[in-house]
C-alpha cells in the first residue's frame, strides 16, 4: 500500500493556507499530491497572482475570500470545513516551501501507532539559514506551553502538523492569527489529547528570497497576551481540575508511598510540608494557592510537591466550608455579628465584610495547618514504625 493510499485510509485531508505565496504555492500543491488525494487550499485574501494560479489547478478544494484575515482564521475555517466533510484527520503544511511534502509519511506512520493524537513537526533548530528570531520564539513558546500544560515539547511553533478533528470538536477558539497555533495545542492538551513531536526537515530560503508575513511587534504582543490568558486559566481551572481527576485510590496510595512512607526525609519534614500546604490553600490568595505554596515551600526548604498537592484543600467542594469557617472565626475575633450562613457565603459576597474574612481566613489557615501537621506527624511516626518492624 502506498503512502497515498494510507493517507486516504486514515480519512485524512491536507490543508494548505496561503497568502501571497505566488512563487511557491503551485509546487507545494504538486508535491502534496504525491501523498494525498484530498487537499484543501485556503487563499487568505492574496493580492498577488495566487488566485490566478489556484484557478488553474485541478483536484483541490479551494476556499478563498477577498480580505486577508490571518493564518489562524484560515486554519480554523479549513479545520471546520474538513470536520463537516467527514474527515478524521487534517495535516497542515505551509505554502512558502519551508516544509517538505515527503515528510507526510512520518506523520502517517506515527498516527497509525498513536491514533487521535496531535502531531507537530519538530524542526532542526540549528539548520542553516534558521532565523535567530525563530529560535528564540520557539524556545519562548515551548516554555509557556510547559507552564500552561505541565508537558514538554521540543517544537511548538512549526506549522507542519496533524490534527485529530474529532477530538477538537466544539472548542470555541478565541484567536485568529499566528497565535491560533499556540492556542489550539494548549487547549487540545487540556482536553487530554496526546500532543507530541515528530521529526521533519525544514528549508529556510536566503533572506532575499524569504517571504514572511509575521509582524514581530504586533504578533509577538498578541501571543504574549494569549499566553497570559492561558496561564491564568491554567492556574484557576486546569491544574485544580487535573488534580481532582487524579484523586483515585491508586494514585493517592502511590503518592503517599513514594513521597511520605518510602521517603528518606524525616517525619517532621514531611508533616511540616503537609501542614504548610494546607495553610497556603486557605489563606486569601485565591487562584494562586499552588503557586504560593510551591514558591514559599522552596524558600522554606520544604517538599514543594507535597506542599502544592496539600494546597489543593481549596478545591471547589470545600470552598463554601472554608469561606464560612473563615467568616465565623473572623467575626469571633473582631467581636462582631456574622451575617453569613453556609448557604449564602461565597467569594462574591465576602467583599461585604472583607476585614472579617481576611482575619478569619488567616487564623483558620494557621489552625488548620497546625492540626494537619500534628495529625500527619503522628500518622507518619506510627505507620513508618510499623513498616520498619515488619
């Protein structure tokens, strides 16, 4: 079976977005045709002779519009159409001649091994003519991808990719230019899609021949704003959600076994890390408990992992109880009447008595941290002593 047959068997389409690439678009399409019979070309408002060239090419599904709307818009539109037309996968390849169509088999072979993954071509970042700004941008993007997802990728900027269309259904993307390629891989990872790199070749034309529509100031600013939004969302929602999903009996047992009972650290050290984590999870730094716990545990030379995990005491089901206990304690210390009940207290209305909440939450955090420390220390002493006797 040829690779062209294997691409068809995967129900895969190749998407080629283009904007003013009259010198390369015809050859890119011809090269892709060697490996795929289904091709979508998106003419993103080209003002050169691209439209005329495309009108003479048979065997492609052409999407075009008069106004340039950005690469992200073109990709979103093509991915949407590909999904509507019943394709399972879509390979995207740039139209500037940077990518080699003969790397398509690399994507085919890997997706046959890991179905429904999102694959990103990994370029050789030391290649000849590789622009220095591209290397920096990729390292920058790789760093923020890890912050936002907790996962590593060697190349997050390459436009040569394979998307699992069914796994990306019903995601409402908020970007429309270059930053779209960052948003889609982060949000795919948040959905549990396996995202990984596959090796590809890359060609960078000499400066005088290179066509680039990347606007350093505007596009880098847009990407930075997107990363800010994604990091905030990851801290507030993704990481707490991932932590809750990880709370299975097997995972909990494995965590305590490796980080507590089988640890070479002292009982006092482990118990202090647990108590500090609970303290950090209750004090009024909502949305940043894990960050605060990790940073301060590092400064205090405590176990950062244990502290971060125990700071998740403020997961959604516990929030009303934490808020109510804080308000009750705050009212008692300030000698005032508490107007809140367990059913009426919320993050929104604690602002009505902010002083009461802040005082109460800090005291409650201290008390809870001390209680957890004492209980943890006793449990560690008893359990580890029993294990040593056995």
